[in-house]
């Protein structure tokens, strides 16, 4: 209380306690104002002057130096026109002020976080979304509008399944909605959104449930991503993997897969199918006279005519070069009737392929030779069926071309020859007639970094027998297992010898492993035993597998590879691109290397398709962190193209033919 004419402020006990003034009951007015910080003093003086009930909040310094916040309200008592006293009611609001500041700081942090989030979503290609407890969108931020050309408001109030979505099967929708109802986190739910112009784009959605402080579910939040580019790349790789780049027909790998399924179907239902092997007569003459471009155009027209000649359930495939295969399905239970149907289709194909072809401004006539074999039970493997059709096709060639032949007992002459070779192979294993030749693998500086071990057979009467002749026989006869084991033993022994010299200690040896050998239950154990017994460095051994191994029991393949790779053995996928390798398999396989097949390298400077395939394989390998070896490099032009495309390892006649180890040009100390 201040009384007119007095120079002190009379204070209550409560005020003294707030101000930490001890037992004082009176404080000089000047001293009281001095305890108000200068920044707040004018505000207090104005309130003291007006005395109109104004509420003022200001700071006040206690005797100990601490600043506190006060809320002060002024009143003036007037009696008979005279000022009797001025009253001030004071409240300590320090805690309240601190709480307000804390809330303000928290709000500022939230606002800053929100601003950062919005700036990040603006920079990111992803978008952020929130849904309420009924799974309806309540918020969409980021680049969804940029991708879809639809404003975020287009989605507000809709569920995901109400907002123009495609590419999701009813089963996947049911599973997704079940996950939402269970308030489960979900990742990478892929679907197609419809853009404003009606086109579609692939997106991937991930989300996590939101709960309020009481633990009640209140919706979902998550992110979305435009995966159109990835899906397009997968589709491109899929086409490369499963389909012939020139004609768009299924390639050998897809044919083998379909043939395997068709044989199983025929066995279950007691029906027949037919395999037709088609080779164009004198195709090489066309390539040599009119060029590969004209040859490619002919192959594309042949592919179209073949596709138009069969039913939708049948398969037309291109194996490579001028070789095509037609697989006819569901020809009935009667073998004679099935053969008649196959013959009718064959004659239809002969007729349509005999018609003239318009190759730019030139008319061209071409004829086919066809071999046919029926299948009914899984008694023969898919490779054996192809071989039978191939044998029949060669019978058609021998009969004068432009005709059709069925596989029959007459072909047993060839089979008998193979039987004699089998006998010789068994004897060769006993007499140690096999030897290894080595072909160098070089780096970008042409330095030999390793070799590929290639099996050779020195027959006592026939001389050097080509692997192309005896390897298929060894596969069929089951001799590939002891033969493959011999190759591995010889390669490991060579590694041990090379390990004695600093010049050759770091060289690797690549060994081809057949599918039958790799699938053997004891392969891994035998390999581990061999490395332990010989003392060969597993880090210098590379096992080359073929894509055919991925046809069955991929989990077993991965398990065996992983066990051997854990001790240092390297793995390469040989002849890559000639079959099909699913991306899902490739990324799971513990591979170290891909080998570009020589069929692509051969025409890489002449055939744009081969050039694209080579570049694609190199790009794919880089994305999977795999090295690449280009096989069959024979010219400087091929090497330069591959080098400029990113290839860093080469193998082929340009650097050396397969030779005995004594003739290898190896690094010197």
C-alpha cells in the first residue's frame, strides 16, 4: 500500500515472502522500482501512474539476484474526491511463465520439425501420407502430385482401394486389408496408380499404425515411392532373361521350363505333346550375301509366321541363330492321332515358311528342315527330347531339306555311335587319357589374372576328341561325376604347384561344374575334402555354373554355394544371357562373377541387339556388385567395345587359345 505523501511502500507478509525481503514491512519506493529490470520499468511506472486496475506482468529481482515474474494489479482508493491510498495485488507467476516458455519452445520445435519435414518431402521423390482410423486419407505431402498429376486433395477422404488403384489381385487386397485391420506395420506394398491422363504408374507403399496416448488406434502414417523406373528395368531384364531379343519369342530357358511343365501335364492327363525342331536351310548364305540385317529381318518374319501357324496354348521359341522350336500340347491320348496332328501342323508350317519373303526391296525364298518327336511320359528329360527332335531335323536335312521327319529307330545308328563313345569314355577314365588345357583370362592391361581349365580327351585311335562330342555322352551316361571330380582334382593340384612361385601364386583357375555334378548330395563334402587333402587355396578356385542349374531346387543350390563360398571358393555364372536368370534368383545367389557368352561377343560390333545385351549384362553386374568376364574375344574391336562398356576381364583367342600348362604365357617374377 502506498499512502499519499509517504516515500515508502507498505507491504504484506506474503509480498515479503515472494520478494525474499525478510521481515521488512516497508520498502522505499525508489528501492522497489530499482528491483524491476530496466526493460520492464517503464511498464510498471505507467501502471503506477494510471492506477486504473490494469494488470501488468513484469520481472522483479530478489535481494539474492534471482529474477521472478510477478502479476500486479493496481487500484486507487478515493474518498470524497481525495486519494486515500494506492493498492497493488501481486502474484508470483514464475512457474506459470516458465511453463508457457516451455510450451512455446516445444511448439517452436514442432514447427521447425514440420518445416524441415516439408522441405525434405519437397526435395525427396517420395511422399508422406496419413490415414484416419477408417483408413481414409487425411493428409498427403510430397511429390505424389508431381508423379500422378493429381492434387493431394484428390485422395483426401478416400481409402487406398477407393482411389484408382490397379495391379493388385483380390487375394493381395484381402491380405493387405487384413494387415490394416490387425494394425500391423507393412512394407513395400506395390500397386499401380492411375494418373490424371489415364496412364498408370507403379508405386510402393509402406506404413505404420498410429496410437493416441491412451493406446487407442487412430490411423496410419507412411511413405510412398514412385517405382515406375525400377519396374520398367525389371521388365526389360525379364525380356532379356526369358525372351529372344530379336524376335520377341521365348528363348531356350523359357522353352525348357514350359517343356518340363508340359511333359508333367501330359503324364498326369495321359495325353501327348510334340516337339518340332526347325532349322532354316542355307541361312548362312543369306547372311553372307545380303548381310546380317537382312538375315535378322528374315528371322523376324519367320517368327511371326510360326506364331500364326499354331494355337494359343502352343509355344514357339527361338533357340538361337536360325533354329526354332515349336511345342504342341494336348494332342490327345492316342499316339497315332497325336502324330497325325503334329504332321498336319508341320506341313502347314512347311507351306507358310516356303512362301516368299519381302526383305526391303528384295524377294527371298527360304525353306525349313523339321524334326519332330512326341512326348507322353517323363521317361526322357527335356534335353533328351530336344536332342531327339534335333536328330530328326538332321534326318530331314539328309533327306534333301525342306521336309519333315519324325524321330524313329533309324536314328539308332547315331545312338549306337554314342554308346560306343560311352564305352571308350569309361576306358579313358581308367587309362588316364584326359588332360587339361588352360585358356588365359586377362585384365584391362592384358595381364593374365587366371585361367579357365578346359577338359580334353586324347583318344588312342581318334586323337583329340572335341568336348562337344564326349561331354553330352558323359552327362547321359552318368560319367560326368567321376570325370568332373578328376577335373577338380587336376585343377587343385595345379593351384598347389602354382602356389610355390610368387609369379603364379595369385592366379585363379575356373572350372566348369555340370548340373548333375553340382546337384550330387555329396558334392560339397567332396569339395571340402579335396581342398583339405590337396592344400589348394580355395580363394584361387572358381566354380563356373550354368543357368540350367536354377531350373530346380534353387534353395539347395544357394545352400551349397554359400557353404563353399564361406571358405573362399568363388562362383561364376557361365554363358550368361543364353538362358534366363530371374532377378530374384540372381540377387539371392552368392555369386562373384557373370560370364558374357561368346555368342553375344561374336557379333557385338555388327548386331545392335548383341551390343545392347552385352551392355545390359555389364550394367546388371555392376548393380549386383559382380565382376564380368567377356568370353570369345577374338578381335581388338571387340575388346575395345567391351572395355569402353565397362568390362574389365577378357577371355578368347585374342589373348590365347587353350593350351597345356607348359605352353601358357604366365607372369614372371
